[in-house]
C-alpha cells in the first residue's frame, strides 16, 4: 500500500520550488524594504544589467500600485517610496517621487524636502536645463572627472537650505572630494 503525501506538503513543495526557480524574488512588503533593494542593486553594480533594470522597473511599478491603492499612508511610507522612485530616470517616476516626497514633508518628515529637490533636479537635467538645487553630479569620461551639473544661479543658498540641501560652495567642495577619491583609486 502506497502512502500519499498530504496535500499541504505537496502545495508547500510546489511553492518552494516556484520560489527557487524564480530566483527567490519575493516582493518587498514595505517602502523601506523596497528602497533597500533598490540601493542594493545599485551598490552591487546591478544598475547596468538587464536583470537588474527589470527588477528596478518592477519596483517602480510597485510604488505606483501602492500609491494608486492607497497603501502609502504614513510619512515614512511616502518618504521611502519617493526615495526609491527618485533613483529612476523616467519622468513619470520622478513626478510621483516629487509628489510623494512632498506628502512625506507635509506629514512632518523633513527629509521629504530633500528627496523632492532631487526629483525636481533630475527632471530639469533630463530636459537639459540647469538644475535648481544642485543635487545632480555628472561624470565626464573624457576628462575622467566628476562635475556638478549646471545650477540655476537664481536659486539661493537659503532656498537650498530650506530643502535640506547644502550651500553651493559645499556642493562644489563635494565635487573636489569625489575627484580626489577618484585620483586616489587610480594611484592604487
């Protein structure tokens, strides 16, 4: 007489096999987890390969779904969702990042202003216009150096400070530090 496995064991085995075969891609449950996954992909150099780009696109879509479904409710939710979206280059993602960041700020999360400034600057850079706050740096491969993307001279340090962005002089100093680190890496 053959012993049959209980249906729960079979179902659990199928679920486990499905997870293993799909690369264990369990969707994040919170905006903070999603943001951490986005950063992990970038830190591992995954921002340039097809699989990582597909994962990022899925994550950005998940934020849009959370927003549409009303899943985002707290200042933390809005902040981390916007921080994930601001890593995108797509205007629709950056527009939503800006909106969510301001919602976070309205709910008392001051870092929302900084994320909103970054989203606004990225949108301007995508349009080949000077950025407002100075959050975007670009790498010049010909010269092998970093530089601050052009900044609108009408934006004051007071405006930057109100958005949690350092003064222009400090931003320019950051560029020098990036280039110093780059030179040290080449020398080693």
